[in-house]
């Protein structure tokens, strides 16, 4: 739960800064922060993969092969279920709420709804919460918390305190995933756990591309790979 707590604190701090000094973070500072977040995300992804890979060359090759196959199958499942499309609809709904909020309509509620959706639908919420629950690794959620905190500064300046109050559903949502992941830990053997780490690490690499705005990646469609990976590992290894 440490990662979720850090995430929540960052949102609250972002809300305070947004109320007190909305223009504190300039454009140049935002660019530096974005580069720092990308570097930190890259480090976390690499660490996850190296911790997940173990044994000799052939075993590592097999683990990596399972991760790649899991991503392919997971993406196929995600596309079939339309996960990314559904999340895009939620994002569009949040944008519409944001536009109304800018016009002055019920700003508190609009800010609360907008930030709740935006802070919960991203893949980092799920991947980070699972990693926190299974391994106690809160780094992904810490990075997400920094991103959410920065975003909250701008949203609070636009909507008011409603944006910061979104911390309640965010903590409840991520905390639930973390607790459920922790409950599943006794069921997973070491190889299954490692497959989740390697697959998750490869997905986190894609988040770097998104942070730097290099290209759009339908990350949500790959989320089923986190379920496919341990199942393939149990069957194969």
C-alpha cells in the first residue's frame, strides 16, 4: 500500500500548490520534469525485467519468449474486448467535463469526476498496484504519483478543490488492486511471479514512449498479458 499512499500524498500536494501558486511550474520546468519522469520510468522497467529474468541463458530466453507471446495474446484479447476504446470513451467524457468546468458549471463536481477518471484509467495504476501488492515495489506508483501531482496543480487551478478530492477514489481503487494482488501471491510460484515482472517491465517501457509523447500506444489493450503470462508459465515451464 506504500505506493498508493505516495500517490495520494502527491495528489494532495498538487492540489495545495494549485490553489496557492498555480503558475509555480513553468513550461521549461515542465519539460525537465517530464524528462526526469521518463528516465525514472525507464529505470524501473529495466529493474523489473532484470529481477524477473533468472537462471541460465536458455531459461532467460524462455522467460523472455513467454513475455513476448503474452503481450501478443494479451493485445489480441484487449482488442477483442475493446479495453482501450472503452477507456478512450472515459477519457473523452473527462475532457467534456473539463470543458464545462472551465466555463464555470459546477466546478467542484467536474474537477472531482475528471481527475478520478484520468488518474484511475491509466495502465500505470494497474501495473503499479499489482507490483506493489506482489513484491512491495512502489516505484511505479511513486512515478505515477509525481505525474498525477503535477496534473493536479493545473486541474485545481481550473476546477478548485474538487480535483484534489479525487484522491479518495484513487486510493480506494489502487489499494483494492494491491490487496487483491497480495492475496494471490501464495498461489503464484516463483516462475509465474517472474513472468509477470518481465511482461510488466516491457509494458512500462512503452509508458516511456507515451510520457515523451513520441507516439500513442494502446497500452490498455496489453493489460490482459499480465494474466496470460503466469498461465503460460505454469503450462510451459
